């Protein structure tokens, strides 16, 4: 029965459980760990040649402490950093770059190297290494992080109180030297001048009018030339620098951005006095909310005060923008916020304009090196779909929740300010560069970054995501930030000749960034993989297939295609890809479906595709455009392991009979005496079987003789907490009972092996799903039939 | 003169060379210039001060009485015609035909000052409430019921005195007629026996709830304003004035400051520190809050006082030299838009940025001086339409702007004054601003501005009997339709001139009625209609017109016409125009009323005998003289546009009194001694003189003054180093007390605090003083005698 769906799924889901560090010390995962040499072969692989990398993940995992000297670089145009794969001639004090084969002399200060005295960057285990870079002379490091809060006041009193509570916690958690600014907005934008002590001083910008950066600077008296009347800030010798800023900008810094230690009181008073927007909301209308101008002003202020240093705009949004640039819906409540259907039918009149506005904002922020974080907490959509570009291009964080009082917001918000074990390691001002062997071309990157338009020989003709460059800006990045780099192979004539072929390919990722502590660092990861020769040798390819990475890369790839290609049929595309992949790499006799089987490296892949087809990434019509944007942004920036959970949630069963164990993501896994724990990344569901729920309702867990039951109840809670603690954004925790209304959070994710059509087969106590969706079994039957077709 | 009977026979006193006339002067006769070879300067006409208080009944024996001079003290008894303070016609008999009017050369206009201060002994204007029905009106021309509407047919019909329409008397208003044909209740009903009454407005007069009294203060805090002390003075004045605001919950206040941005303040937050809201977009302003910028004064007085105290120090180190006056006004306006109200702006520099910013045109004017007089007047026009457009919008939403210019430099008053003059406000001008002496005047001006009788959101219309029609209104208001004028605010100091032209003939012995109806809201929120009536006899006799001419009203007309002309024609043209108006009137009289025998003489109609003197003074006034600053001239023009009859004359023909010998006067004497003739022969070398024009008080101290006298009045015995701008203190001596009494009495009369300035010989200020002595010969100006000769020659040449 080797061809049954079960065999494809792998007999035991626990086998899919990730090893300790699935991403390895380099935090690099390839879809294919062995690469075909030709374009044709590459396209026959179906799944693109791609690499997922978390550029600054887990510094603890680094084999060496940061190196206190700058890296050595190969001669241009290669400029790759010296790495363990370099061939070193210790006698001649020469190293040969593995990427371009250039010979480089070591500089004089490397004179002491020998076989017994090797610098850390040449250690084999140091394929990933970090350098400390001293700033330009005279610039006193470290730079303080800058946080500009942008708070929506078009919310009800209760929500605003939640915001204040979270803000107070945040301010208390911020490092003393961090610079803080505050913008509040509703009908108009209020920029608070924190450095003015005599009374609360607020600059008010109208919400209805787009305002250029120059106008903002001029109106705030911050423009470089100095507005007439404002003293020109000429650089005088001996002028004390404030917070390491150039004196030119210190006026703005002193007025609007202050170290926490200096403005804690002012901030606290401001928060105390902050009221919901005072402008009236007419009956039948939405509140007038000028999110666009607020972000405009915030970006302009940062651009004037702290260009080029790490700063983030943290926007707390409570509803849709209804005024000025970036409007996503009119004030009239009778007009609903655009849905996927509207977008599809081109019936979203504000969409393109808003997208264009936020695109401009993204460009501005990227050029300034600043980040936009959005915390959207509203029952209605706030316009994440339109803002997506500005968030993703700047590497901003995004959290979507229903209320500022919800733990998804509260705990996530707190996380970004927390240090220690759970610190996100928020870093700034990153530049991500790729150097690679010359038969490899870079198609582009999907993920939180922006092309720096550094074109070169390494750029491929076809573009995926941010392409046509070998360098990207990452205004904001953190330990979780992951990028997917798409490659193409393009063998040159010379490399095609036998004898000149190098068996290994090399790729180097270089990330320079402003560490949370302020200094600039460079992280370099150099990896090597094997070339596979010829078209017949599928075995090496199969051995090198990473099905999790492949599933995630496909998910990211089709999400992008769905966004940019009109009428793109994702389901069909996925089906065809899966069939092609199975035809190419499956074992079967032609036209005999029953003969079909897959190598274990591929065995989970059909199920990933089955779930991907059913997921929020493909079935967008079940979600709002905001949710879709949110899901995709996180899919694009998360690690492979986390992204897999988004596509195919994990399900763990807790029962008296056995220790907690993974079970099939199938409705058949439901049982009255089980507790199920579903981790769907965005939500974590604890699902009590009917009997368990009854016992709990009767409070058996409180009786001493039922200690074991109490423990059984507790166990999934603890497990859920572990998941929640390790994740940003904090997932939504749903605790529900079988047949309860909240149970839908679980049922929606399960394979409908039992539906109302098959209800008569279902054993008592288990569940059915009311759906016409095909089950995984049916899916696999079709797959096998189509894969073996000649 | 009042009660002068009959036409005056022309009374020629000799013949001779016209070029050397003499002028024996008799107050009871027509003034004449006669032949003897020398003019006796003591005999030429000059104003004489009436010292007794006249009781003036507006109608006597069914006839309109000729009112006493506006400058004299009188007590009015309203017996059917309104008080002449409220309405004064240029002629107290109306020519039957337009031709007759043209022949006379005289203007036909009335000066309406609807809130003119009454004499303390006068009866208050009575308030009439017709209840739901509202005031009785003519159903054709909508004129209000007045003593001149005739009830006929047992009172069932009343005939409108203005349009002649026969109306049915409403049943509720029916009343039998007495044997004299009047309604029996006529004497009990103010609207039937008084020239002026007020009606309570009914719903049909309300387009919205009567507005609250809103006062919004805008204070310039740009660098110059702060450094000259102007900001501090403004804040202090506002703070002190808060207690003078009308009491009650309907009085609202708000404040904003501005430099190159506009700073609003929210004072609502009782325990918290005030909130400063900055509007930085001065090209396109907006209001930063919908509510809480304007609050009932009772709710925010303390916090407002605190704020006013801290503003000068808060901006102490302000280095922003720019001032966004126009944008700030616009922003203030937006805050007041829902209610309307008074916007009081304290501005200290030339508005240099934002909407309605201005440029230093004065320098432009100076550099263009070579191009001559021809273009110079353009600098007295507003530079563009921006502020006018703004002002029209303000007026539409019942916002009245007063601008207090506390400045050291050119501020383009010509452009700025458009806003107050369109919205029923005015410009106050403190140049050069002195932090020492001007704060007191600023405070007094502001307080008077707030406390004087006034009305809000007013609409005014003047109706007249068939035969005449309104030709034009002139004053500080906004006119949207030809018949009405809109006055966001109207106060006791403001006068509106209404000119008329004939469109038909009047019957001899008929009467021509004028009715001014002013719909307004009191500062306490009551909507009222003030109806002011006058009915004057019509005549076809030119001599009657001359006999009943009102010199001051006519002269006020001439002054206002001249002021209107200044921005559009060259000064010499305006002066020529003024002089020829005078000559034409006198020529008409000479030609048609004087005896043939007196052809060689300059014969002046008694009522208008001072016209040449006043005309001469006008040609030498700040507005029409060649030298002087642009802003001073613009300010003069702006003042004149709303000036009352009683203040127009002193503005060009000032009053000079001696201060040094005040101690010689008895306490029973009138407080103010008789004015001295305005020529230098009257100035003694040991004297101290005060010359006042209702705006400024110039104190001229002669060289030989006894230092003890100086000490008594000023507290210092030597003028060396004395400041030009004076603070008059009261010292413990009789002379000082008397000087203070005199100055205070003048202030009371003029409703103006007077800027006191010291003028010393050998100093520009001394020369300026000299230039105000209008009878003297001056560079480019004739002496009084020379002017009379000139007038006479002109008349002669016209007649031949």
C-alpha cells in the first residue's frame, strides 16, 4: 500500500518535527541543496532555486565573538569578504577568492598569519562571522535608537485608555538614551513639541492636505536653509553635539525628539491628558482620520532630525484613513471598506491612489533609512493592504488585532521594547549584499527590503520581487527577519567546458547594520553547495531537496504573483507545479497511478501544497485585503519553520492514554476525550473534546482525586504559552470546546476527511466538517493519476 | 445758528479792489469781504465757542427745527425728529428739485451715527415691543411706523410718509383719531411721537439665534513686537480689559498669538496647563480645534489672565522676525466663523509672510519720488485684493476686525485698513510705539472699544421720501446689495454717510422724510431694530437752502469725499477739488442770493461762513499735505471714513488752548478754556500750549517758560532729554490738577485717550506743531487771509 495518500504524507507526522535548529548555524536554507548547472535543468526542477536567509539571526549561535576589525575584501568588482572557503597561500601571504578566483595579497597587518595563526574569519566553523565597524571618525557611537510614536485618537475612550496603558509600559521599558517623539492624530495631526516646558505645545497639521517634506520642515522651522526668522544653524567650532547628532539638526532633535530620561514626565502628562479626537463625527459617517498626513509628518520630522540613523515610526492605528492622502474609504458609512472582490473588479476607487501615496512614503523612508511599524487594532480594516509597501520596504513590524486591549496587541507591543531573552533585537539601517560564483545570477528578493539598485553582472534577466540589484536596504531588521533570494543559473561558455568546472558554488551574504546597542556591524555568511552535472542525475537533486523550504518559497512566490499579476490563478498554478514536480521526481510506471511513490524528501510536499491551496494565502476571498496583506507580510519575513506553520498548522493531541503527540491535521484527530493544540502561527487553538469539556465544566480539576485531569487541562495551556512567548507578533489564543462556536478556528484548518456527505461513516464522538472541499485523500488520488500520465 | 428767522438780506459793506478785501465781521450778519485796502485779520470769520447749554426740541410747532452746531453742547428733546447726533443732514431744508440742489453747489447727505452717545440729561431711546406681530410697517416699501405716517379714515388707513402708499391699519393697532387728525394714542406711543425708537425684533428678522458676544484676541509675538514691549502692552491691556467685557454667559473669549506661525490656546483644561496649538501652514490656514478655542469668559478668566501674563516671557527669546498677520486673522476668523464676533488684532510689524503678506512699498515710493505725484497715490491703495477678499468673507460671517498697530516702522496701513473698514472696525495707530507712554492709551482704546455702546451682526438701510433716492453709503461696512449695508459691528463712534439724489420733484411746503433702520443684536443677545426718523421741509428757494445749511455736516461731507479721493488721485487734485467745492458753493450764493451791489465783495452765507477756513485747514491736514509719511496719510484716510460730524471738524481744524495760565481760571468757568486762534501770533514765548485734534495732543512748550511751571505740569524743570511721547502724570499742585482736568475732559469729549506728544522748538516736533497752525502761511500753503483773497478771485473770475 505504498501508494496510499498516507504513505505520501509520511506515516507519522512526528517525523516532520523540526530538528533542533532546522536553519543551521548560518540560518540559510536552500530549496535545492544541489544545483543543476543549466537553465533548462533548473526549470525542470519546478521549484525555484532559492535561498531563505535570516541575515542577523541569533547572534548567540555565532561561532566567534564579533571581530573587532574590518573585514578584508576581494578586489572589485567581486568585493567578496574573506571567508573560510578561500584558498590561502600562507607563505606568499595571498588568498584566492572562492567566488571569482582572484588572487589577493593580505595587507600588512595580516603579516603574522600562518597555518598555526589563522584569523577567525578563516575558521571553517566561522562560515558566518560578524565584524564590529567603527563609525566615521568624530561620530561618537553608539547612536541612540529613535522611536516616533504616531497614535490614532479617533477611537473610543476605552481603546485610548488601552493605548495609554501600553504606551506607559513602553516608555518605561525604553532605554534612557533612546530618543522619543510623539505624534497624535485624528481629524488633524498633532506633533507634540516635547522640549517646550512652559506649556503643552502642539503643531497642528490639517488632515485633508498632502504636505511635502519640504513644507513640513519649513513649517516646523527645521528646513536646512533656515526659514527666514529662524536662526541659521551654522556649525560653529565648539558647539556641543547633542546625542551624537550633527549640530545642524539639533534644533529639531531638541524640540521634538528627546531622550527618554528628559521627557518621561512630559510624555506621562501628555498621555494623561490625551483625549479621543475632539472633532465631531457626523451621524452616518466614519470618524475623520488622516493617517496619511500623520505618517507624512512623522516621516518628514525624522527626515529633518535624524536622517541616516536608526529610527522607527511606530503607528498605532484604530481605523481606516478617511481624510487626505492615503484615504482608503470615504467618510460615508454607507460605503464599505474595499474587499478582495472590489479590488478584483476594480471597484475600489481609493485603492490605487492610496497605494501610490504609501509607495511615495516608502521611498522617502527608505532614503532616510527609517522604519514604519504599524499596530492596527480595529474591527474594521485600517488600510494595511495599501500601507503594505511602506511597511515591507522599510522592514517595519506589523501587528493586526481587534482591539488595543487584546493580548495580540498588548503583548506584541510590549515585546518590541523588551530586552533580554525575548528581545527582538531590533536593528536599523541594514544593507544586504550578495556575492556569488559567477555562473549564478540573482533574480531578486522577496521580503522586508528595498532594492538599492546596484546593478551588475550578477543580476539575472528575469526579476522576482526586489530585483535587478545585488544590494538591498533593510531600514529595519531583527532576529526573525528572513529574506528569500531567488537565483538563476547562467553558465558561461567557459564554465561549460569540461575541466574548468568547479564542483562547488559559493554564495556570500553580507549584511551591515546598526546593532540595537548602536554600533555598526557587518555580518557575513558564506555558504557552499554542490553543482549537479547532467540531466539524468536526479538522485543528487532529490537528496538535496528541502520540502519545507520549497513549500514556503512557493507560498511566497505565488503570493507575489497574485499581487502583481492580474487574473493569476494560484490554485491552478500550484496544481500544475505539483504535478510537474511529481512527474519529474516521483517513482512510477507511466499511466499506472497505483505505482506512484515519492522519496521521503518529497513525501510531505503534496500535503503542504494541499494546505497551501486551502490557506489564507491562496483563498484570499475568505479574508479582508488587510488580513491578506498582513498574512503575506509575515509569511515573507518569517523563518521557514514559522512559515510552514502558517501554511500547514501543527496539531498536538493531549490525552490520558499517551504523552502529548503530533496528530494528523485531520478532522479524524478530534476525539471527545482529547485536548488538541493547534498552532496555526497567527492563532493558537486549544480545543477540548466534549467529554473533557464536560468534566471541566463540572470542575473535576479542582478535586484532589482528579489531579491528573487538572494536569491534563494544564499541559496544553503551558505548551501554548511556550509558543506564544517565542513568537512575534503574539498569536491569538483561542480556547474552545468541541461543538462550540469558537471551534471553527480549529475545524477550518483540518483536512475534511469526514464531511456531512460522509457523516454516516463517522464513529460516534468524532466530528465532521460542513464543507464541499475535497479531502486530502481525493486530492492525492487526482495527483497520482495526473502525475503518471504520459 | 439756531432759530435764525427768514432769509438774510445781502448786506454789502462798501466796494473796492477785490484783491485787497477787508472783512468786518458780525456774528449776526452775513460775512463780507469789503473793499478797504487792508483786511483786519481779527475781523475774518472764526468759530466762536458757545458756552451755554441749549435745550433743543427737534420739532417745534410741527416744524423741523434747525439743530445746534454739532460741536456745541446741547440737550435734545425728541419731539418727532431724531436727535441730530443720530442723523444730521447737510441741509435742513430739502431742495424741491435736483436742479436747485445742483445750483447750490452743496452736497445733500445725511450723517448717521446710530449709536451716538446721548447727553447725560437726555431721555433714553424707548424700546417698543409689538410682540408676535412685530413692528408695523408699510406693506409696500417696508418703512417702519413713525410719527410722520398719517392715519386717515378714522385711523383705518395709514399713509406711508416715504412711499405714499395707503396701508390698512392692523386691527390690533387701530385707534381713533382726535380732532387734530392725530391718533388719540399718539403721545403715548413712542413710535408715533419720537424720532427714534427701538423695536424688539421678531422671528422674521432672525436668520439664526442672536449671536453671543465673542471677543477673539490676536497678538503679534514676533521678535520686534516682543522687543519693543508691544506684546507685553497688548497682553496687559487685554488682561485689564477682561473685567470690562459684557457680563453674562453669552460673553465668549479666545486668544491666539502669531509670528511666522499661529499659536492657538485651549484654555478649557481647568487644572492643567494650557495647551498651545500651532498652525504652521500660513499659506492655507485652518483652525486646530473645533471647540474649546473660544470659551465663555466666566469659565476661563483665570487661566486666560495667567496665559496673558506668561506670553511675553514665553516668547522672550523669540527670534522670528516674520509676522503672519493675514494668516493669523484668517485662522482667528475660522475659529469664530460659527458665531461671528470681534477680532481684535495687535500687530507690530509689516506682515511679511503667509496669506496677505505685504511688502515695504514705502521704500518703493521713496525711490519713485522722481516720477512725481502722479503715481504716488497708488501706494495709498491696498496692494492687492487678498485682504479685501478676506474681509468680505469675515463680514459675511459677522466678524468685525479692529487692528491695533503698535509699530516702529512702515506697516502698509493702506492695505491693512481694508479689513477693519470692510468689517465695521477701525485701525488704531501707535507710531512710533513707545513702551513707556502708549500702553495706557492702548488699554484705554481697548477698553473703550469693548465698553462703548455697540451692536453686532447689524444690517442698515436708509429710506427716504419719494423724490429722493439713496445715491451712496460711505463708511466702514460691507455692501452686498445696493440697498443695505452689513455691519458685523457698529458702535457709538462710527458714522455712516448717506448721500442722496433727486429722482423726482417735491411740492413746496411738503416734507421729505428720512428713515434709517438698523437691525442689530445687543451684546446681551437681543435682536432689535433701531429706527431713526427725520422729516425736513422742502423748499424751492435757494436762499432757504443756504440759510438752513449745516456747516459741519457739509464740511464732514467734504472731508470724507477728500479722503475717498486720496487713494485714487494726486494730492494736488484732491486739494483743488476741495477748494473748488468751497468756491462753487460760495459762488452760487454770491450769484443767486447776494445783492447785485455787492459784486466787488466776497460775500459769505452766514451758515457757511467758516467754510473757507475749514477748507483751508483741510488742504493743510495730515491727509492732504504734501509732506508726511504714507502710513500717516493712510491712517488719516481710514479714520475719516467713519468719523462723526463732531470729530471730523477738529480732526482737520484742531483746538489749541493755553495750559500755562490755567490757574488763573475760576472753578466755575468751563473746564476747557476758549480755544485760541490757530496762528502763531497767539503763541507767547512763555507759554505752554495744547493742540488737540481728537487723536493726538501736541503740547508745545515755548523757550521762555518758567521752569517752575514746567515742574508743576511735567515733574521736570528742563526739557533737555525729555521724551517726545509723554505720560501725563498728576502732581500735587493746582496747575497739574487743572491740566489733567482739561486733558481728561477733552478725552471724554472726543471719546479718545489722545496720544500726548511734546513739541519743542528747533526740533522736527516743533516744526510739526507749527504746521498745525492752519491760519499761518506755510510752505506750499496760503495763510487764511491769502486764502480768502484766493477764493474771492476765483469767484470773481467765474462770474465774469
